[in-house]
C-alpha cells in the first residue's frame, strides 16, 4: 500500500502544480482576449461582421481550452485525494490462461497508473478484469475484454477496509465471509444521501451494471434490492466505456419520482469520480413540452386521490383511460381529422392580390408525406406562403401576413384538446370500434370540468403532452443516449410513449417494483408493455428478488402486505420485531411517538422517518410534535438532506430509507383497502433497523 500511496501523492502534487499554472494561463488569456478583441466586438455590427466574429473566436478558443484543462485537472485532483484516503477495497490474484504465475490485481473506485508507463497500481472497479471479483469464487474464471473473452484462474479474493490511508482490516473472501462483511455494512446507520456500493456489488447486480448487449434493460427489483444504486452505477459504467460507446454526463437522463429523490441520489456519481447526470421529474418534462408551468404534479394527484371520498373512482377511471393505448389511438384519429375539420385555412392576400387559395393550401398539407408530423407539414406550408411574398420582408404588410398565416400553421395543443371534449357526438365518432370503459360518460364530464380550471390535471397534462409530441417534432433531447426510468410502475403506457418521442436516440434502463404500485394494479406484464412501446431491438428483463435493506423481522412483517406474484427473499440480518401501539386518547398517542423518537435518537440513529398516509396527515403530526421533537416536515417540492427526524407522506418516501420508521397513523380509518396494503408495504420497507406502528382508536385490520 505504501508504494500506491506514494504514487498517488506524487501525482497529486504535480496536478496541483499544473493547475496553478493553468490558473495563471487562464488569467493571461482572458487579459489578452480583452485587449485584442475591443475592435472585433465593435466590428460585429459593421459590414465586416463575419471577419470580426472570426477574430473574436480566435482569441476566445484558447481561453475555453485552458478552462477545460483546469476543470479536468480539478476532477483528477479530487479523484487522487479520494485514492489517498482509500486507494483500493479489493485484490484478486488472477492467473491468465497459459501463464504460470498469478498476477496481483488491486481494485478501487478509480484507476491509478504510473506516469509514462502501462503499469497499473489500482484498477477501476468498472474495468473488465474487476468483473472477476464480483462474479466468481476461487477456481476457473473469465471476463469480457474489448479483444474478446479472457480466461484464467482466480486464486485469491481479498477485501480491505482502508480509511484515511490506514488499513483497518482485510479478509480473504469466501461466500460466508463476504456475507459477514455485507451484514456489517448493512447494519450501519444510513447517510444523508445514497452511498456507493462498489465494495458490496452482488453478482446479479454486476450483471445489470455491465450489460452492453441490450438497448432496453428492465429490472423488477423488490424493495431494498438496490435497484436504484445499480442504475446509478450502471450510468457510471457507461461513462467509463471505450471511445465508441462512452457516454458523457449530458448524454444520460434520469427520470426521478420527485425532487426529494433527485436530491437523495445526487452524490453517488460524484463519489464515483463522474460528473452528475441530467435529472428531471415527469412534470418538468411535461411543462417543457407544453410551455406551461401550471401542471398538477404526481404528488399533488396522489394527495388528492388518497384524500378523496366520493370522487376517487372517477379520478382513477379517468387516468386509466386517458393514459391507455386506446386513448392514444383516439388522439391519432383526431390529428388525422385536424386538417379537414379543425384547421381554418384561409385565402392569402398580399400586395393587392390573392397569392394562395385555401383549397390549395389544404391540399398541400393533405398530400404531403404521411410520415411527417402535422406540425412539420404546417411549418413547411408557412415557409411556402412566405416564399411567395419574398422580397417584401421589410414592408409592414409582410409582418401582418406572417401573423395571419400563423393563425392556422401554429397549433395550440391545449385549445385543440379542449375542442376534442367540446362535442360529445364527435368524440364518440372518433372512438368507433374501440373498447371504452363503462363509465366513459362520467370521464367525459369530469374532463370537461377539469379543462375549465386554471391548471392542468395530472392525467390531462400527460395526454396533451403526447398530443403535442405527435403533432410536432422535438429535437431538444436528441443528444440523450441513455435514459434511466426509476419507479417504472408509477408510469402509464402514455408516459412511455412520451419518453419514446422525447428521447428518440436513447437506450433505456427501466427499474420498478410491481409491489409498490399505488393507484393502479400492475403485474409482471408491465414490462412486456414497456418493451412493446419502447420497441428496442434487444431487450431483457432481470429480476432482483433479494432485499438487503431491512432486518429479517421487518422484512417478514412487511411481506404480509403484498401478494406472492413475485418471490421475495431477505438477506439474513437479525433485529427487533416491529410492534404496534394502540391508544384511545390524543395525548397518550403523541407522548408515545415522542418517547419512541427519543429512544431512536439515543440508539444513535441518524435518520428517523415519521410516515403518514398523506401530506395532510404529516402536516397535522408536525403541528403536534414540532415543539417537543426537533422535527422537519417533508412535503411537495422538499429537497432536504435526510438527517434527523422527518414527518413525511408515504408516497414521498418511495426510494428512500431511514434507520428507523414510525408509521404514525396505522388505524382502521386510514388503512383498509387493497390500495392501502401497498401504502403500508412501502412505509414499512423504508426501515433499515427499527419499525414500529402507532394508532389512535382501532388498529387497521390489515395489520
């Protein structure tokens, strides 16, 4: 280890010296830019603007290059500082086929190579040979390299714990010892943000991370199986690959369930030495498509749905219908009708005469290429009309002409969607031959009422966004090469159609758990639906059926809330049995929650989740406890670091984990339906070490 640390320290010194020089060079280059481009900047507005722009570029490019060098070196400095703290976590002794001696190969979070040589002191965990550590026990082993499969023999598999440059312990790893190490890691308290798992990646997880064969990698992973961590490590792996397949951070998009979860996962890639990738929640993407921020978020939709009394059935029926393939087909038929029935073409007059008759304009659209979206056809029509008036651009009449033309060449998706629900007879005519829900009349009226409001409801915003994408080509995300969709079961077919149109050049990693579906029913056929919609050449489904998060006792308690459609296993870790506490009065109920919270803090737990069914319930609990416990409230839009004690609605806790969980409203009024079983499953599986349930009045019959 001493030689490794010395090499890292010497490279760190050189990198820091280099960046002192880089910083000085940037300052000099900026000064030169200021001194030499004053004339060029002024000249941009003159007749020689192109030459001035070229001169400006000549001086600006060196500055940009030097800044890029500086930032790259800063990144390397951060990596070297981490290497000095913990240079490696594993060693394998591997004898290559036809060799007589074993080669010692050390594996860490980043590669360390001797300057001006090919001697590697530490291999990156993503390197091909490192796959041997994750996938094999002693004996015959192999790995895939750029040149083909490499075979050999694994003679030693050793794991290290090194902190701040000090070796704390190591062990030679057989299966039993590895399990003990993993058990030790899992028994530790959680952190404010998701951590890397490079030291404990399991064989089946490594298979997903390193897969390069499939354009669509789908993972059905039970709660606590590490599927989100695996997806992030897969992103890091894709950024590591060779020149032909290597992705940069801005080529990857992660679709997160909410902003809190996006914050929670934000440290993983930087810890692995990579830049953070692009992240978005669904409603942000929909708002960009519709150019409208007045959208109901999924969290708002769930809060309204869970709290609803009489209106719950129609809310569920509406979203089920409007996010289905049947409604997508209705939109297709509506778009086909637009040029003949809903777009008001007019005769075009300019410079004293008619330059284009409306019948000819309509024919041009109807007879143009069928494969082109309607919006593209109309934009081409606009260019055709304006070309007829070319040469008169400076006249006032030309600008008036342009506005007149755009009245029928620019499509307002929201206005047209409202028109679809204006005329019931026309709507039903579009549905001929399609299978409609029994309560379609109720859905129609419900939609009319919602479209009259000041903001777009969750189901309508998705439908209108798809409608807009079907009519218009979107180029904003063509650079995205890999999309990670987390909590896949929360999305509907229409959402995957939207992803497919938004990210036309992307491959996908899709992760879900059908047991954590909230407002709808899903089974394993969900993944067949996704595969059909995304329509990739090579697709696979991997099942991760082992939960590593919770103790056996918490796992067994939580499992009774789900069906047996997916076999679920637990990593064997012992703990306390969950208990349910029932109280008649408010004071005793609150006192008990305070005592349990204090007990958890005394045990040294760093994150304690007080989970309620709804945001409304979390707000009420916060009001009762805030003066007695250092409590934070998590609600829509929160981006808190998860340290301390939190009151949080259950649907916002998905994907998160806490050292201890208190389910704080486990009574019969809150949890009694099949949907409520899933809410209880989600709430209980957030707990790593301790789980208890509290209720006032009668306890839920589901418990």
